C-alpha cells in the first residue's frame, strides 16, 4: 500500500533508502551505496546541518573537487540567470 | 586591503563548467586572502536556485555549503541604512534593478567597494549611479 502511494506521489511518501543503528558513541556507518555515490571515503570530512527539520550530511570537497562538480555550461548558466532576472523583475514589479 | 563586492553574475560564471580565467583569478585572490571580499547573503540564494535548476537540490546544497567553507567571503546582512538606500534605488529604477541589485549597489557605494559584476547587471545600472560606482566588468 505504501509503495503504491509512494509511486503516486513521490513528494509525500518516500521509501527509506537505508537504515542504520547509532552505536553507544553516537556513530553510524554511512551505507556503501551512498558513500560511493557521493565519493565519501576514509578521511572525508562531512558537515551536519539541520535544514527544514531534517538532518543533512554534506561532504566537504576540495577546491578541485568543487570545480569538477560544476557541470552547467557557461552559456546555459547565462540563460538561466537571464530568465531568472526577467521573472524576478516581473514578480517584484507586479507586486507594486 | 582592497574591498570587492561580488554579484550573482560573477558567481554564475564561477559555478559554470567552463568558468573564465578572469573569474578563476579573482576567486584565487579571494582564497589567498589578497582582497577583502563581500557578498550579500541573498546572492547565495540566487546561486542555489541557478545550480538547482540544472543539477538538483542535493548538488546545489553541496556546492553552496562547500563554497562558503572554502572561500573567505564576508556575507552581508541588511541593516537600516542599506534598507533605505536600496529602497530609494528600487523606487527610482524599479524596471531595471531587482531588490538584490539595489542592495548590492547600495552596499558597494557605502563601503567604497569595487563591484565585480557581469555586463548583464552593468547594462541596467542607471548612468548617475554608475558615475559614483567603482566596478570591474566580467564577460560571459
């Protein structure tokens, strides 16, 4: 039943991807598939942040890793910013 | 030390795959502590949105968090004089300048900081304001 609901509305019902147990020192093991997906390995620093009632774990990247993660072509980014600016000015000025 | 203020266009170039040499150079200077860099907190929200549109929420969260931890940029909050000056600019040039543009320009003028901006914003800045504003222009 829950799966059917999850399929019908991903935003409302999300299946848990992995479940781990916190040990007596407050430590958990980050599941392997998540470590691989986010390139988290021994020595990787992570940031814990509470965002909108959830705990988010964000891996800290080097400047080189940060640069490699930026995949939006400059021309595309320029279009995104143009469109955003146009929408923003329209919204702001329609409010007035 | 020289003060500079970054706008969202410059950040847009930084977060692009093929960032320009000019933007890379200024970011390296910031990282090395050779200039005193400022940016409105609001600009980070814009950057988050721009990344999110193409790369999704998870990547936007990761890139913005890492950006903040890697670069020593002073994040600027609103205060009363900024509100009043930015409000005045918005009243005068509502059709050209967004709220964030107005705050960025007001801050740069007050702090006598060089505004590092793309030609997209620069084209919109009214001539009389531009005369007092020190800026460095970056091309897309």
